[in-house]
């Protein structure tokens, strides 16, 4: 048995994520806060996942900062699919402005967009994918819904743990992962990468929950 045991629901349906025809374009967005002081924090799980995803594939070039689009951006061709990856350079609660600008510039719809973000409502070690839905209190998702609508794909990375404070969780999400969590980060990043690659080559976002047993 590996480090994580994957448990996937067998009755899951796979929903189309974007339209087939010509060269498809897929926009993948990672949410986080810019700046070294936020690097490695729980709230930057989306950034971490996309950094690992891009670093692991030669199809991508180098990250470029686009001030007019308020993001760091990189792209690559996977088969017949152009994959554009961005990290907004706005702060988390203004992420929607950057995503809207990129969608408008490249003529990309929400059905061609996946957002990777931290999820306090899920335990650490669980990834849940979905299309649409509410913000569940996540300020980055709230901003995206405000600017773009809610029908984009989501890859939600669980960050909750038993030590989370009962009151204000702001300090919790802005702190780095603890040593126990960090020990399993590589496996979590690999699984997120697997979900994104499936979306690229199958033209679908699997709406399934992927849970892991740590240890």
C-alpha cells in the first residue's frame, strides 16, 4: 500500500468541462496571495499545486508576469489542447478581477475554466472536484463568482485539521502547513496533478471525491 490509499466513489458521473472543436483551450487558475510572506501557507495551496504542475511538464514555458491581466501566466500545448495556467497577482479577495481579465482576453468561458483552491470545509488529505456551487465562505471564490459567475470547475484542496481554532480562522489559513501535513505534501500535489491531466486529455472534470488515509 502506498502512502495514500485512494477511495473513489463508483457511482460518479463525469461532466463535460469544455466544448470539443478545433484546438481546445483550458484555463487553470490557482488561488493564493502574492508575495514571499504568504508562500507555503494553507491559503496558498492553489499556488503550490500549480507550481508543481507546471514544473513537472516540459510542455510549459516559463512563468511571465502580465501586469495588464493582473497575473503570472504560462501556457503549453497538450495534444490538441492549449492549457493556460495563471496565478492572480491580486490578493485573494480580488482574484475574480484577474480571472475575468484573462477570460476576456483569451475568449475563454467558465466551462473551459478550472480553479484550484484551498478548502477549509474539507479535512487535510481530501480533494473534491465539482462544477459550480456557492463560495462556502471562501473569499477568492466569492470574488470569482462576483466577476465571472459560478459555473466553473473546481478542484478543492482540504486544509482543515483538528488543531484549527474554533473562532476566527484567518490566522489558521495564513500559517504554513505543520510538519505532519508537510510530510504528505508531495503525494497531495501528485494527486492534484493527476486530476488536472485527466481534465486536459479527457476534456472533462471528474466530479468525484478523492479521499486519502494518511499513514
